[in-house]
């Protein structure tokens, strides 16, 4: 993929009064960072972070923004001092691999039903009917035969960006995959059978101007024990380049990843734009309910893996949630990404991702400027802190509320620069000045 180069506008950190080089900061040591990703937005943000210096190769580091390959090969062999931070949990894949995500959600749902009851367990009905193949192939066939004519989607568990995905309505359409899955153990030696999930396709998506779209939402987890999660106010809706039709299931390309997908023709809306559109069309109360249901998805999905994720005080994780709305405005969880793409598609996208990454670093707080009691840091709102986090809102009497609601503002105004000026303590040299 060609790297898109955008003109560097004034970096967000410049707006908070930071200036000068590392050597000019009296009494503060530098944050030594390492970044194993190719040149993209995160590199720009780290490079322009005040008081941060990049180290190469085997140099000692305080902060590491690595890819999952580095984590897999090095995490267990790396000693990390108290202050060190790294951007993945050791077994992040429990939530971000498609088959494991569904396995953990199903287990969590059964636990809720057993301990609390079906009504509580029904709060987890936000993912399509899904089976892990080949292990659940016979269960899948039983369900498939109960609803002839339905559309299903096959997804390889370890791939992203639409690679290997296809739709089908007949079992014969997956016969080639089944040939691999039905081999004996001896025949499988030396040949790795591909693992897939078969998922009921959402045939009634919510459309805007005839086009299907999914939502990308960002959730930051800084601890699993106790669970502490932040929701970012910005995000985007990504539209298909073609009008939606179920008659085109033979097309192996998913519309969002089709070769002719044109980012410059209005194929992305910022989350604020989508929220305004939905509010104008359906009313504020309906949209408030929709966004509360999305809050439920984020919290429940994290709770489903809370006991299996290996918590580590050195780790944090920036997840990219993919959500699809159906025509009844019900949100469905499609997948969760451990390494959401930071490659921008346009200048506006670049600036949004710069804000997101800058605020991620602000929450992680390598500089030690936060108290740990903040409910908001820049564009991030604290959503869960060993329990729900609430905010007071005088406007909620309209909905018969007691005056409290979740401390989330997805798709709302993101006045982050003003908030950060008030929140972040200046560096010593700035106080002196």
C-alpha cells in the first residue's frame, strides 16, 4: 500500500504551550520510545511528542508501540521496570481473534444466564449467530438447515481488512474448505487447515443513500484487574463504494475493501456527522438509546475476556471496534481489532487519528501529569472503572432519569484542546517561565 503523505499542520501538542527541546527541560528526563511500525500516523505523533526521544535496535526504552509479531516473539523474554509501558496485553487475541471472541462471548453469556438469569444474559445478544470451523461444523450445519435460503459469511479467523471473506447460501459453496477440514490427523501433518468462522449475514443493514456502512469506534483499556476502560469521542462511519444488494454475493470483494473503493468521494463520515444525521431523522431519544446499546457492547465484550486476559501493569490496549447497524437501529458487534489501522485516507482522517493517538499517550501518562482520578482526558471519557462511571446531566429529566447517565460522549463535541489546557500540568520549565 502506498504511503499517503499529508502536510504537517500544527501538532496538537503545540496548542498546549509545549515548546523547546529535551535538553531545555530542566529537571525532567526524556521518555525513550521505540516504534516497530512502518512510517504512518503513530510515528508522526511519537516523533512530535514533547520530551520523547526515539531509540533504535537494542537501545533501552521506556515506551514501546510494537506490532503483535514483536510481542509474540519478545514479551516473555523482556524485563520491564515499573515505569515501562507497552501497547498490547500478552494474550490480546482472546478478544481480537474472531473465533476466540465469539467463544468468550458465548461462555460469558451462559455464565450470566446461570448466575443472574436470561434477562441479564440477553444483554449479550449483540453478535450474529456464529460458529467456529472446523470444530463446530456439525452444529453449523444443523443451524444452516433450520433456515434455508439465508445468507452466511465465512471469515478466516486470523486475517483483517476483508482478506479471505466470502458470502454463501449453499453448503456446496464451502466444499473446498470442508475438504481440508475433514482430513484425518495423519493427512493434516505438514498441511495447516484454515480456521474460519461462519456467521449469519445481516441481510437488513441500515442504509444511507442506499449504501451500507460500518462504524469504527476506539476503546482504550489501561487495566483488566480492575477493569478500566476509556471511550473515544471521535470515530467514523465507513461507507461501501456501491449500493447495497443481496444479489451480488458472488462478488468475493467485500465493498469496503473493493479495488475501486474511493476514499475521496464521501466514503467516510466522522462520528459527529453520523450522530447528527441519525438525530435529525429519528429523534434524540432513539439515538441516545442506540449509543447506550453500543456502550453495552463495549463493556460486555471486555467483561467476557476479563478473567482470561493476562493482566500486566505495563500493558494497555487500543482496540478498534467494528459495529454494524441494522434497519431497526440495533448495533451488532462484527469484530474487535488489536491493531486498528492508523493509515489515513485523507487529511481529515489523518488529523482525527493524530488526536486519537495523542490522547492515548495522554491517558497512558508517561510524564506523570495526571492524578489517576480523571474522568476525562482530551477526547477520552472514562467509561468503566471497576464499575460503571456516571456523569451528572441536567438535561436528562426529559427521559425520566434520576439525573445520572454513563460518562460517554461518542459522536459528541470533542473540545479536547480546551480540556487538556485545563487538565495537564505544565512542565517545570513552563511553570518557571
